[in-house]
C-alpha cells in the first residue's frame, strides 16, 4: 500500500487511479505528467469540477413550471376528474375520443404559459448571462410551445383535427431545429 499523492489515502501499488479522489497514480512505466493533466481535463469536462458558471436559471424554470401547474389547477379544479373520466370513456368504448373542453382549455393555457416563460428566461439570459449559450434555444422552444398552444386552441374550436395539430407541430419543430442548428453554426461559433 502506498499513499495517494493528492488525498493521502492508502491505495494499492498497482492501482492506476485513486479510488477515493480519482487522481491518476503514476506508475514506473507511464508518463505521469502528460497523462495526469489529460485525465484532469477529462474529469473536469465530464463532472464539471471547477466550473463556476452553473445555470441557476434552471431553478427559475422549475419555479415557473410549479407556478403554471398551480394556475392550471386553479383555472380548472376538475382537471383530474375530467381527465380520468375521459380515459375511462375511451377505455370502455375502445376508441379515441375528443377530450372535454376543460382539458383542451387547460392544455392551451399550460403550453402558452410555458412558452411565455421560455421567452422570459431568454430575456433574463440575454441581460445577465455572460455566455448567452441558451438564449436562442429558449426563444425557439418558446415559439414552438406558443404555436402548439394556438394549434390546441384551434382544435378546441373545431378548426383543426388532432392529426393536423400534430403534423403542423412536428413540421414546425423540425424547421426550428434546422434553424437553431444553422444559426449556432453560422453565428455562435466559438473561436478555436
């Protein structure tokens, strides 16, 4: 047994890595300096060790989600019973049925508010985040969610069939992914 050079724990002589801290243990036949630095960089990249730019807006996003779910339950207190009776009806009749108007309205409000919260988060990132790595993704996902809310609204008003709602949303999401990828490649490339 030998001590780990980083944390001092007792490790076996033939171990390549410390089982306690993960440090590279130089053996007599290896090149410790180059390999140790390389492994340290890999560890930081994988585990985020040493990173100070954590994304705290993820917590804000979770807070928005909880607030929106609360709003949906306040706007439609019968949402759980509406949903369960709709599922029971489809199970009994063995056929896909149109959801009740209360569920359609709740879904419209939910996706609209989630999309608007994405726009808000994009604005906050634009103002305060130095890296601005997710602003474009927040904006485009907000567009997709607001459009989906509008399509659900049209479905609720019998203007579109559910198949058309899904088809349009899939096409729009595909276009937004292509737009996002193109804009990231062209405009947001990081210098080498």
